[in-house]
């Protein structure tokens, strides 16, 4: 019989909860806002009420395989403590798993939101055909997730996959993490906006300056629109985004040699603006990529001939956009309990027979 | 009963072959030079003769579990082809595994030499207490190996673990791989010597200039001696080595969150000269490291108090020197066939009863 799971994407702005069956079909999705200002107990209460509501509704549709929750920030896997979460102020060192389990009276699987997104893309998105992949989520920050042998690689304390803090320029802008020139400081939506402000400050970006003055909602999306329209300073910003991504992905390819690297999050919709410089940098910086690149991609650079260092086996490295959009984290969260234990046969199977 | 394996470290200069038993005891070790100029067939013939010699000698000591060979360069795991090997000129696209197996009449396990060194340190060296580790081998170049769940992580085509080509400075010196500012261009013995030449060229390194003129064997070891004696330009070179290592390891910690990172190879003997700047850079650049650093290490920076972002569980990230010296690759090569299949019980056990 079909089982189903509850997935939760607990964002700093939106709280989304879905019932997803083991075939990957979303049975129902609830979207509400995360009322962070009313405090963590309130948010957890609301979330647990919505989870209970979906469990009750689908009680007869199959066995509940479990509840998975994607949370922004760093989760200590052993204790279920939220260690650091810029988007959930006041949740520092909060025993979030214990609090949820106490209210629901059952166990839940917690996961970092970027890891959940990687798992979602692996299950039903761009990575469905591979066992191993990295995902970069270009949003307010840059999140990362590493999936090896079909599972999230957590590392020793659950902090693995912080791909947004790969250093792409030791002399680059300072990062909240204490380092400089982290990928996040160049390839996030926040960084695109900051680079636009910096470009305006030079006095050499009149169109960006006008847009910034006229549009109270000025954002990385506006910069992308201007790049599409051919504004050179805006184009240059996305070339920098691409170059930073190329350096980071070159490192990942040299380290992991995986078949697929997926780019998601809001800024990934500017793919056309950053992909050319990303691919150029990746090809130049990673000989592992060149040896495994799709031949048409290498031809583009080498001018027609397939270079000598292409491996005979022609297994290829794919760099691609995510497919699930903002649902990746929600889908991945629902996947968590399905992976955590084998699906059990159950005595309730007659209910849907 | 005890089984034994033959390990081979096929270097560009030395060819070393050992019989190692399943308890990690080296039964015998043969060291000879690799006569690269006599061609690959000659080298393979010599190697296979030595392997046969050891197999015959220990025939009665236990069952042979197999033959493992560490080779410098990139091996395509599926085909056993040597894809690229700067230290074995003329071996490009050479079917090295087939050639060896044809001569010996049995299967062998091939591995990149840096991966073999990582596996050796994991088995009998610095990493004996952990399941997951990265190793950096600072030699003529910088090799890398990633061990996850006790096994070398090969990636899709066996090219994973090229940690020497992590970019630590996008504006840095050009690398043979096509990129710039690879770790190898700053933290290898070759790079230390090059930086010494560059320092002399500025006219501000009189002691290095004198040593370079007087010592026909001028090498990274001489630069290290001068750093120990307090020569400031020599000290500055090792600070750059440390800083580059710190950036690369910070990236690895943020990506993998492993319990251990091991540094081996000739340049690792200059640990005291580069470790302070390495650890300072690592602490600054990786919040994952700070959250998992040994407390005494963090105290050193923070001036006595344990910072707020230390995880309660206190599982720690260890950065340490390799223990097996130049034997790491040989030991790791012998380990390969032991991991490739379970040790079988055998009818010959009465031989040593």
C-alpha cells in the first residue's frame, strides 16, 4: 500500500506543510506565514496544529511513515538543538526537536533547510537520475547540500554542506561567518543587491541608480531585468556571480567528482545572466570537469576539437538548474522519514483495499 | 589465520614493494629506483618480478589477499587506464592495470598514490581512530585523499580528492591544471622553492640569496632551516603556506565536517613553521571549525573564554600531522585488496597452525 509523510518547510517568512505520498505525489499543501515575532512557542504550536490537521485528514489514505521538518540554520543532529539561525531570531540553542516531539507525541526527523532542498531535488527534481549530487541554493544567503549514495552527508555534527561559505576570494567582502569572500557574499540575492549599490556608488551605473531611486522594491530581480535589457553594470554583476559560482563548483568537482551539481533558489532564475561566466570559469579552473564535461560543452571552448584529456568512458559532469522551485525543501522534508527507516507493511492496508 | 597482501608504491623516483599482513605488520619491504628512462614495459617487468618474489617468499605464511598498487596520476577506475601522470612521462593513456594483470596472471587493485597514502594513514597512522578523514600530501605537488566510511571516495570516474587544486587565491600563480592559485602552487615543496626564488628577486632576502648561491641542493628544506633560524623572508614563505592551507582546510571543514584532516608529505616536516598561520586562518575562515575545535585551540584565540558558538556535544575537529612518513602510500596500497573483498577462511590455515 501507499504510505505518506508530512513535510514541513519552516522558513523565516513562510511556514509550509505538505502531505506527500511515497510515490512523490503531493496530497495537500498548507502555506501560512511564520509569525516569528510572536515567539518560538507560538510558531511551534501553529506548526504542530497544522501537522495534526493533515495527519487526521489523510489517516485513512495509508500509513503515516513519519514527519520531516526542514529548518533554516544549523542543527546539531545528535541533540536536535538549533545551534544558529539568522532567520529565526531567539531560537539560538533551542531544543526544537524535543519541543516538537513533546507536542506531537511522536518522533520527527529534523534537517537543515538547504539539505532538505538537496534531498527534494534528488528525489523528484533535477537529481532524480543520480545517486550523488551537490546542490547550491542561491537565496538571501547561499545554502548547500551534499547527497552521497542517495543520502544527505551530515558529517560529524550535522554541519556539513555549508557550501555558501566556500572562499572564492580571500580579499573579498567580509562575511558574517568571520571569513572573507565567501560564495554567499557574491552569489546570493543579498550580494547582488549590495553589488548594485556599490556600482551606483561609483557613479558609473546611471540606469541602476535610477532604478534604485524609482523602485522602492529594488531587488536582485530588478538587477536581473536590467541585465537582460543590456545594462552593462548589471551584466557585470551577474558575470561576477557566475565567476564566483565557477570557482566554488570547480572546487567541488575537484573534491567530489560527482555526476551532478544543481543550482536552485531565487537567484537561479537569473541563470542566463550568470551561466556563461560560471561555465567558462569552471572549465578553466577544473581539469576534472574538463575530463568529464559533456563534449558539446568542451567543444564550445576548444573550438570544435575534443581535447586529449577527455576520458574515454565519457561519463559526464552535469551542471544544471533545480526543477522544484520553492517546493524543493518541502518535498525533501517529506522524504526524510521515508529514508530514515524502511517502509513497514501494516495491518491497516485493508483500509484502502 | 593471518592473511597478507602485497603493496606497491610506484613513484616517479622510487619503486617500493612490501608484504604486509592483515594485522598491519610489514613482513618485508623492497626499495629500488624506478628506471623511468628505460620505458614503461621495463618498469612494469621489474615491479612484477619483485611482486612475484615476495609472493613466493611468504607463500607459507598465510593466504595472499591480493595486490594493491599506488600510482601517481589519475587512474580511470573503470578501465584501469593511467589518464595523466606528470611523474611517469610516456604512460599517458597506458592500460597499466591490464599490463600488470597480464604479467602476473591475477587481478590487482590500482589506486592513485595520494588516495593510497590517505588509506594508509587511516589504517595504521593518524586516522586509525576515525572512519572519515581527508589527507593532504605536501610533496612535489599537493595530493589529496578523501576517506568516507573507511573507504576512499572515488567519485564518478575515480578523479575525486584532487585537493591540491582547490583554489586558494583566484589571482594567484598559474597552475599546470589551467587554473590559478591552486593550493599546490603555494603549499608544495616546488612552490616553497619558487617563492624563495621570488623573494630573492625582490632583493630583500639576502640570506636566502646567499643560501641559493652556495647550496647546489637548495630546496624547500633549506628554506625551512632558515625559517627556524629566524630569517624573516623564509618565515614569511611558510606563513603563506600556512595561510593557503588554512583557506583550503576551512573549505573542506565547511563542506565535509569530518573529525580529522591529516597533513603529510615532505613539507609537513615544516609543521612548526606553517601551523600557526594555518590554524589562525582556519579558525577565522570556518565557523564549522570554531564550533567543533578542541577547546584549548579556541581558547588560544579568544583569550581564555569559550565562545558562545561552541557546540555542547564537543565533538572535535582534529588537524594533525601524518604518522607514517613516506610509508603511508605503501601501507595504503597493501590495504586496498583487504578492503576489496572480505578475508576468506581458507583450507591452508593448517600451514601455520
